[in-house]
C-alpha cells in the first residue's frame, strides 16, 4: 500500500474512532481523553491498511458516509429477522415451517471489502449464515426457511454495492 494512502487512512480512522470514544465514554478529563487518543492511534495504525480502500480523501468520506447510512437500515433488518425467527421458534407447527437449505448466487459486488461486508451483513441477520464466498463473488448462504432466503441477494446487496461505489 502506498505510504500516502496509509497515512490518510490512518488519519480518517483515528478521527472517527476518537469521535466515537468521546461520545460513548462521556468522560472529558485529561486522563480519559489521552487514554482514548492512545487507544485510537494504536487501533488506527493496525487497521489503516485494511479499512479504507480509496486513497482520495473525498472518496473515503463518501464511503464512511454511505456506510453510516447503511447501519440503521441493517439494524432494522436484523430486528425484523429476529421477529421472524422468533415466530418460527414459538410456532406450534415449527417443524413444518422450518425448511433449512443452502442458497447459491453470484453477487454483483466485485470489491473484496464490499463482498465481506455483504457476507457479514447476511450472517448478522438471524435466519441466514454465509457459508462460503468464492474469489469470483459466488456466495453460499444457509437459510432457515424460504422466507429468510427470499430477500437474497436483493436490497442488501444493492445497498452494500452503493457504499463501495458499484
């Protein structure tokens, strides 16, 4: 990775992590702020070559902006899927409703980090687990029933592709 790209990636990651540290810690004394800065610097150093693929600062900001817009939608999907799985489990005819199977499809996402984000999003959603990702973007997903598999690849893939500019 180019030194300039790693440096800009480090700075952006550091600032975002520090913002979260300050917001979630709720402590504004010298000790906690300095501890947060050191912690954020260490984490940013280790992930700076992994986390942000676009070397242009505006591209990095756009990627993070799109990602933060995606998070609430993903949380909503996780919540809906939790209710669906709960209805399966609590149903008196649970054994008839559960139909586990493996769904295979090719994703249109070509970015490596985008594919991993998509696969992790699928796995975070109850009722589905990404079993395998090939280098060509082929995914194998285990679904607990047909309703859980019906939405794949669908809107989730479109939203992740938008994050990574595809």
